[in-house]
C-alpha cells in the first residue's frame, strides 16, 4: 500500500495575510471550563455506568447542599456548587431505591470529579 502524501499547507502564491492568519497566538484559558460541579461515575476502565434512576447528594460537612439525578450517561451536575470549589465536599451516590452505593470525598479546588467503581 502506498503512503499518502499530504499537500503543503501554503501554496506557492502565499500572501502575507495568509501567513499572519496562521501565526496568530492562541488565547490561553484563564478560568475553569465547567462553571458548576460535574461528577462522572465510571468503572475501573473509565467507561461511564448507565445510571438511569440513580441520584447523588452532596454534603459540606454534615449539611446537605444539593441532590441531583444522574443522566443515563453517568453524569450528575450540581447547579448550586460553583467551580473551582473552595471547600471539601462529600458525595453519596444512591440507586432508585435510595440504597447508598458510594460515598467519596471531593477535595477543594476542583471543577469535575470522577467516582470510580
């Protein structure tokens, strides 16, 4: 099988405008990507669980902050917890019968968190 040759990025009739367009500096990210705490529940291989009917509760110490339902892709979004978090939280993951599956601490300074297993 022959190796495919890529065409050059700029042809022989290059203008200064084309060069300037290519060399523009890329703007660096200055803040978090997510504006609210997002938690993903995955297995040991990093594959999200099917979490229809599951929900989670997030606590600050012993005070309940918010409960939220997982979507079917293993993601739960806490709308009342801004990121980057400034305090430690604890998340409890429940099934549809309110049985606790996992309890994990979430450290301060995060915008997303993965519950593994």
